C-alpha cells in the first residue's frame, strides 16, 4: 500500500484539489487495504484448504464460524496494515502531489 500511495500521488492530489478532505483520502486507502486483504485471504485460504483436502482425499468443508472468523481476521489485518499508508496519503498537500506528476 505504501507503493500504491507513491504511485498514485497525482490521483490523491487531484482528489484533494477537487475537495476531498484528508479523512476521505485516508478512509479510501484503509478500505482498499482491508478489501485487498479480504479478497487475498479468502482466495488463498480457500485454495489452500481445497488443495490440502484433495491431497488427503477428503472433501473440502469449512465450518461457517471458522470462515467468518478468518474473513474478520483478514479485514482487521488489512485495515491495520493500511493505516500508515493512509496517513501518509492524507498528509500530502494537493499542490505538492500534483507538482510531482
């Protein structure tokens, strides 16, 4: 996500210049980080479970409570990991961000 902030400085500057507040920018990056972690966690967890169960000749069954807990953990980890990049993006001034484009 830090690299994403660096690569998207122009977008951040444009959003800020058009009226987005620092909070809007920060929430965007935290949400993106949480959604990416959720998608990656679900895909990797499902793939790993299916491969392991298939290798053991088992049926791939995951209890709903375990699935919900795994999804919640993925979102939490993603949100925490996105806080620093979000704060870094929110601190960019519109003029500075647009000047580097």
